[in-house]
C-alpha cells in the first residue's frame, strides 16, 4: 500500500474483525473439527478481504484520499467489532478440537528447530512477497505507480486495478495477523481494534526505508524495520515502561526515521 503512495490506518480494526469472525464460528456455530477450523479461518479472512476491497474501491475507483478512507474504516470497523462481541472477549473453548488445534498452532514450536509456528508462517509470507515484489510484473508495476502514477497511466498500466488490489492484500494479511493473535491469546477481543498495531505497522515500514510518498521500499528492509520495532518494544517492556509512553516512543521513532530519510535524500540530490 505504501509503495503506491497510499496508507492503511485500518489494519488494527481489520485484524480485530478477522479474529472475531474466526472465533464466532468456532465457539457459536459448531465448527468443532478440522474442516470446521478451515471454514472458520476462511470466514475470518473473507471478512477482512471484503473490508480491504471496500477501502480499495473508494481509494482507487472513487479517487478518495487513502488517509481519510482508511481512518473512517478504522473507526467504523472498530464499531463493528464491538457490536459483534457486545464489547466482551470471545473465549476459545479448549475442549473443542477445532479451537484446541488453533491454540496449539499459536503456542506450538517446530519440533526440529524449536521455531514457533507463527514465526514460520511469517517467514513464508515474507518469502512469498519478496518473490512477488522482485520477480513479478505486479511488484514492479506497484512500485512504478508509487514512483510516478501519471507516467504509469500514460504507459498503459491500469493504475486503478493495481491500487485496488494492494488494499485487498492489506486486508487479507491484516486478517492473518488477527487470526494469529486469536491463536496466541486464546480469545478474540474488540480491543485489538484500539491497539497500536496501526502505528507499529507504519513505523516498521518507514524504518525499513519505505518512502511515505511511494515508489521506494523493499520487503527485506521492512522485515529489518519490524525487528527494530520489536526489539525496542521488548526493551521498553523489560524496563517496565507502561503502554502509553511506549506509544509516544514509537511515534517519535517514526518522526526520526522520516527526518533521517529526508536528510539522506537531500544529501544524495
């Protein structure tokens, strides 16, 4: 999304809905076996894809500002999350096979190397999108749109289509994140929508060298940026720093990263 010069402020709300719409079938609709777990995950991800498509439609086809659209979606979907749960967490039932499998995935580790399963899933996602961004026309076109949207349009590229799909992908991956949160916590809560995942995701991308104007950024550097945010968060936790001061620190880190990037760009020019 940010490679196209856009932004998605709704990722935390979409993640919340992804977890909730996976938990509801598992706890209330009787999806209590392996096939049921797959169905519940499909429902959760489909819900997130619909929200991402809504964002993409407004931004790409109606030419609405991404900041305004995704900010509105953030608040609206946050309300949906609270309505779906009545403001209370949905607790997973450890006695149900489907819920137990999901929780074991969130808590489990690879028996050979001891790597947590969510980390393996994250690595797979990174590899897939590294390949897409560096070895497919889709990745090159997305970067070209962010570099110069007008030039891309004049070159015959369907700019609207590609801008639409990046928001769909953002919605899908936000849903994946929401399901991982559900698996690790053993519950789905609407409070996920109010968390600092929006700030953390933007911070990771910016620290990884992605330009807020679009056209610059790579998957490996974004991974480095995410690791930086995670390490800083762990350090602050070890220092027993409260959650709200941590948000201030992350905000300052974003400002510093943008300043450094601006200074670097000026020196190069």
